[in-house]
C-alpha cells in the first residue's frame, strides 16, 4: 500500500545504520509501531 512504502525506506535505513546507538533504536521502534498502526487501520 502507498502508506507503507515510506516506512519500508525508513526501516531499511535503520538497518543500514544498525548499531547500539539510541537514536537508531528509537527510529526502528517507532517505524515498527507506525507499521502496526497502518496494518490495523487497513484491516478495518
């Protein structure tokens, strides 16, 4: 879906920046949260 495409790029970028840095962990966690919200929204 068009709403998920930008999230894929954000998630992949966070994997490229993989490390123990807190900002990368926050980005990954928030992107996963947004993906779950979108999945739930699209299921409605």
